[in-house]
């Protein structure tokens, strides 16, 4: 019942749906009229051989059929309009929800599962509005109307026929309890299948690099086979129940012929009345026969509806605080972390981290893999909120800014670059879609990307493949840097952005970043000490703790972890093996 209430709450064009349901009820009731007229035709025209009412009755039967078909067509059109509008609205709402979810949500639900919910599950909701609803209405109205009419003709025969209905309801109830969990499992199998396909498509370069095509085909085949078996198992359950329902439905015809024949012999029924009963037996049998199929479809709808509801009511942990506001002006970029700790699922990611960087200065961060470098910088844009401590931007807690405002002023260039299937121009201007082409070219030049862009077939109008397929790692990183610079951020976070470029390009980028044409606080994560030499402060992280801090010269004098990394890299360079070339 909750799922139906939820669907009604979010249904679009409800008036059209209600009108369609009224038309469904009217047209279903009209199915009783022609058997009534047929009774009159037999009893008042054929039996007494009086043709007076022949043409009026035939004309009335034709008018009923034509008007019913016209209303039926209108009903289908209205249901399609309502179902498609609801489908579109729900998809838009789900997409809005996903846009506002935080990183933990996307870590907990696989991409393939989300795509299944956005496509297959939503389509089943549309199908429920367009088909299940009116078929259920048809079955109920036809069954009730037939019972009422037949009861008015001969109550005893009607009760004999109606006595079979409870047995069918018992069977369908048992069927419903068995089939629902099976559809939930089937839905999970489909999600797993879609996830494997999505991962394989997205990681096709890795698959080819390791020659794992056969393994991936086998992996997909296993999931495909699991889905096939689950589908067949669910179908077999329906097939097992359907014969019992069909048998009881057909017994209505046998009962009508047997009992009706006896009543006719006894003079309790006329020839027209027995014809009416015979004509309307299907009006009792079909709804009962369709009941199994409808229960089947309703359970599929419930399973998919539950998946959509989970998305609708998922609450992001990172939201605007009630006092958050947009300052309306560009922050200067003063950053302070005060005793910041972060614990996720019982694991300590950051442990009492404190530092202060003034506006316009450069912070360098170096550390072992998994030491918390990316998490530390991500907290500035509230990818995660600290468990303890606070983070300040221009002296104000970052939670005092709206998320939209905070992220508008912080540019991020990540090591794992994501580029959209669009033009180079659109990718660079992603944060400022109205940016003039001249500015796009300027930031491409600053990021050292203009040289390879101008060699492309259509320059800045060149379409790049999904996730930047066809570009080298260094080219994608330079486009990511240009995209981050293009919003002219108050704070620029560079997460190992130069890891895939050669030493000469890195030197060029470092020089460009020193001479930006707008004030900017820079936070750079790097594995090369050469990238951090001009930093005003360098933090060395290990297991979420700051184990060393200072300038390049100060850290070299300490002869700790930073010095050892510098010594290794410096000795390699002296031997002519430049790092990252």
C-alpha cells in the first residue's frame, strides 16, 4: 500500500489518470450491455418471431460497440500521457537526487545498479500506470457488473458460479507470497549483470592491456546465466500456478452449462437468459484467469518500485547547514585546519591535522599511498565533513558557506581525470559555460594544452571520446588543469596533476602557476619534491597524521621522510633517469 501511495504522490497529470480510470470503468460496464440486448433479441424477437425490435436492437448493439471503442481509445491516450509524464518526472527527480548525493552514497551503490534503477525500474513504474492499473480496473468492474446482472436474472445460478471465486483467490494469494521475493532476487541478478557490462565497457583499455577478454566474457556469461536461471525459475512458478487458475476459471463454463441446463429444463431460465449467462461466463472467467498475471506484474512493480523509493528517500550526509549562505563575493583564499580528524566506518583517515595557509600562498602535500592526502584536500569542498575539529576559509567555517558557493570558489584538478563526451571547448569551460573562446584558449595555454589541441582535426571543437578516450594521460591532466583554472578560483587544488607529464612540461606548468593573472591560494599534492620546492608550507602525511612540516629547505635539514624521497629522486635525475618521463 505504501508503494501505491508513493506513486500517487509523485504521479504527473493525475486528472488525466483519473479520467482514464473512469473511462475504464464505463467501458468495462458497457461490456454487459450487449449480452443484455442479446437476451432481448432472443426472447422478444427470435422466440416469438416478431421482427419489430430487430433493427433497433441491432442498431443499439452497434452504437454501444462503436462508442465503447472510441472511449477505449481515448482512455489509452490519456494513460500514455499520464504514464510518460510520470516516467519523465520521476527520472528527472531521481537524477536531481543523485546530483545532490555525497561520495559515500556512490561508494555504496554500484553504477550498474543505479543505471538499472534509472531505466528498467522506472519503465516498470510507467508500465504499472499505463497497463496494470486499467487492466486491474477492467477485471474488477467486469466481474462485479457481471455478478450483479446475472444475479438479477437468476440469483441461484449466479451464486453457483460465484462460489468458485474464493478458491481462485486462495491460490493467487499463495502465488503472491512466493513470487514477490523471487522478483526481488531477479531484480538483483539484473543489476549485477548490468554492473559487469558497465565495468567492462568502462575498463575496456585495462581488459585489452592484460589480454583478459576471455575472462571477462566468462564473467559476463556467468552473470547472464544466473539471470537466465532466475528468470526461468520465476517463470516456472507462474506456469505451475496458472493451470490451477485456468482449471477453476473453465469450471465456470461447465457449471453454467450443467446448472443452467437443469434450470432451463425446469423452466427457471429462458433461452435468452441462458444465452446471456453463456455470453457473460467469460466476464467472470477472464478476470479470474487474469488475476494470476496481474499479481505477477504487480509483484514485479513492487520490487522495482522499492528500488526507486530507496533512491528517493536517500539522505545525503553532506548538506547545506541552516545558517549557510553565499557570501556574494570571492573569498581571498585564507585556509586553516584546526585539529581536524576524520573517522569513517571505524577507520581513522585523518588524525588531528592542523595548519594555516595565508591567501595567495602555496601548500604542498606529500605522503605515502593511502596516507589521506586526497581526503584532506577534499574536505575543503566538503566531500567529507570532519568528525572533530573545523576547517576555515577566510576565517569562516566552510559549513557556513552553501555547497554551491563553496565549490564555485575552489578549483580542483584531479589525478584521475574525468572528461565528458563533448568538445574540448566545452570540457575546459565546464565550470563557466558562457566563457568566450579567447579565454578558453588562454587557460589552455596556461595549462600547456594549446599545443596538442591545435594539432587536432577541429581544434577546440574536436569531440573527445568518453572519459577522454584517445588522449594520453598527460593530455587529459592538462585539460583538467585548464578546466580548474577557467573558473578563476580563490583556491586551486592540484591532486598529483603533473604525475603523467614529462619534466619539461612540469617545469612549464610550475612557471605558469607562479604567474597566474588572478590571486589564488594553491594546494598541491605531488610525489615529486621538485613540484613542491617553492611551497610556503609542505606537509608530509603518513597514516592520516602530519609527521613532518616546513619549507623545502627546512625539511631537507630535518633529514626525515621528505629528505629520503628527495634524495632518491635527486639521485635518479643525476643518473639520467628523470622521474615520470
